[in-house]
């Protein structure tokens, strides 16, 4: 992935949305870890969450998968960055724009839900007749 001298390098990474605030951990694509056909952030959600709990940045009684979260990867097959996130995040266009900006992602970055990224509320919510 080429980077312009004028623009920061895009990043892969993990993130959560907690009470309207983003918590993000990133790696520039050039330093990302190979994972199958993708380039990925080397730190898992669970490992980073444990560090956040130890530092007091998040509540120790809250598990990492309870809150809306997501990940950005570089898909080697498509040669594109992709953002996967909980639907609670993807519905918030201002948060998505902020993620794109903070991770230096193109505006046309594909956005998608993923079975891995469903918060407690999404898992327990009953579908309405509109869904």
C-alpha cells in the first residue's frame, strides 16, 4: 500500500465505542502483521482490554466483548482496507467519519458488520418487524 508524502499512512487496528468515546489501538499498514491473506493489527481485543483494565482506563468488571467494538484490516485479496464493526457503531455516521479520519482511511473504505463484533445489546435485542 503506497502512502503519499503529504498524507499519513493508513492504519489497521481495533476499537471500542464507550459512552460516545472511541478507544483505539492502531498499527500503520507497513508494520501490520500478516494473517492469512490480510494485514492485521498484532494486538487482540482481549489483550488490549486487559491492559486497559490494569491501567484503570476501563471498568474491571466489564468484559471486552460486552461493548460495541470493531477492527480495521487490510484485505490482501482486494488490496483494500476494510472496517468491520458492531451495528451500534456503524449507525453513528459521525463516529464512522471520526474512525476514518483517525486511522487515515479513504472515504470509500468498505464498512461491514461481522459476527465477531456484536455487543451485548445487539445480541440480546429482539428483532422488530422492520428488521
